[in-house]
């Protein structure tokens, strides 16, 4: 359907327009903070509908690659968030937002970017799926370690929230895909639009709740987010190169580490922390899409140029 392609193709534009509207007219959106978990559930349902048991097969056939991907995300990125918050002397709420990002699983957008870059999409899909499934345990544990020293952390609440808004919708999506296989053409037409609208509405809510603070923290927050994504992608590429992974795997690792589940971070930030801590993941919903797509496109074009060079010249 052309309308579906139009809406999903220009997701970044809708997010920017929604943020602008919420900044100028925040009132109508402020009462919907409690809707964010539900909206994330819609996004995760879409992820479940796109998943199959085969997404986990690399855990058994290529365990080293998968374990490295998951480990680098959860070990390195919280440190990047903490380091940037300290280095840039950010307000505590923004630093917590960056740490929360680092403690979150790999985002499904990494799959699209790896595909665009002609990378190892199977690796990206498996790592994003596995890191999501272990998030209920790993994310609260990491937040307890990095943030618990500054403020009390409701680990049990975080665990249950991730189960409710991530795991249950994903499992429901897998069940729907199995039971209603013959109707999947119709379902997969509706879900992308619902996911895009959910993302836009989440951004509107976050902006409306922080409109008074944005003028003073937007600049430092955007700078931190730019450095955060760049550091993540460099770490992913660097680790894969040190481990002598091939070019396709390096592309995958770049996006696995550099692109995380921002919508989950926003949800947890609004629910358990200062709403201001939702600003970094909200910015990254847009920035990682723009920056990651740019990197993927450049990579893809370079790959095409390399393939055109005769073998006897190389």
C-alpha cells in the first residue's frame, strides 16, 4: 500500500513535526504520560510479529559472534553513557538517561541499517532478539550497579515493566504470527503504521513534559547523544576488527552496538526517573535513524564501487 510506504518512509519527518507541535502546544500531550508503556507495547508487538524461531539459530551455529555482540553492548555502552555525562558535566537526570540507554538492548533499527549497508543481517537480528529477551534481568542489574549509588532503584519494578511492555508483546506477536499466518499480509500492513504513530506520540509526550527545560539542556543533550552514537559505532567496529571479523560482520557490529532500544529507555525514564532523563533517548530516536542511515548508505555505495573494480587490479 502506497500510504503505508509513505508513512513509514518518512518516520523521521513525522517525529520532528510531532516534536515541534508538542514544543509549541505542550498542554494536550502532558496528560498522556501513562500511555507510554502501552505505546511501547505496540512497537514491541510489531517486533514480535516480525520475529521467527530462526532468529535465534545463530546462538547455536555462531555462538561466539552472538555472545560478543550482546556482551559489548551491555558492557561498553553503560560506561560510555556514564563517561559522557561526567566528561560534559551534564545534569544528573541527563546522565541517567545516557546510562539508561547503555543498559538497554540493541534496537531493531539496527537490522534495517545493517541490511542497507549490505552487512550480516542474520547476526544483527539474532543479537537484537537475544539482547531483548535477556533485558528483564540485565537492564535492572546494570542500573542497580551504575545508578543505585546515587538513588534508589526499583529493580523488581523495572523487571516487571520490561516483562510487560517488551517480552509479553513480543511473545504475543510470535503467537499471532503462528495462529493467523494466513492473515499476516493484512496485519503487517497495519502494524507499521501503528508503530510509527506510537513512536511519534511518545516523542510528543516526552517533549511536552520537558518543554520548560529543553531550551537550557537541548544543546548539551544533543552533543552528548551525537558523541554517544559515534562512540558506540566506533566501539562496535573496533571490537569486530580486533577479533578479525569479516567486513559484513563489522558492519553488523557497528550498528548492533551503536543503535539501541530508545523507546524502551524513554518508557523506563518516564516511569522510574525524572522525565528529563527521557530527553537523550528521545533525541536518539531521531538522531540514530538519520546518522545510522547515512553511514549505511555510504557503506553500501562503497561496496558497490569496490565490486566494480576488476579483480586483477585489486
